């Protein structure tokens, strides 16, 4: 499995999980919970895809200081997005944390499954 197909698979599975969890949250906790999970999940997914792109570029050809600056800007963008969502009070903060927490188990499961298939 190539890195690109792995990133695509994780993105798709995470998106499906975020949509499912958001739907349940909308039913149980209302609009604020659903928006929080969707926002947290979107921030996590965009951060993951940006990290994957930066890692692929770093392996391909060293970009030096420019690559390091772009790497730092990714964190700045993630924190700014979190600040906007939480500062504007669009979403429940606990729901944002749940949304951010959807990606790691999906990533670990997909990674273990990929290793299992290649063995």
C-alpha cells in the first residue's frame, strides 16, 4: 500500500466516522454538539492531510528552511481554527475534543490493518 492510498483510506474512514458521530451527537446533544464534533473532526483531518503532504515533500526533496516554516504554519493554522470555533462559541468544547479524537483510533486501526495485509 502506498502512502497516498493510506492517507486517502484514513481520510475516508475518518470522514465517515465523523459524520456518524456527529449524527448521533445531533440527536443526543443538539446542534452545538454536532457542530463541535464536525469542526473538531475537520480540523484534525486537515491537519493530518497537511502533515502527510509535508512528510511526503520532506522525503522527496529537502526544502530546508521553507519546509520548516510551512510545517510551523500548519500548527498555527490548526490553533487559529480551534480558537475561532471555541471563541465564537459555535460549538460545545467537549464536542470539539471528541471530534479531534475521532482520527487517532481510525489511523491506528488502518495502520495495523495495512501492516497485517503486507505481512
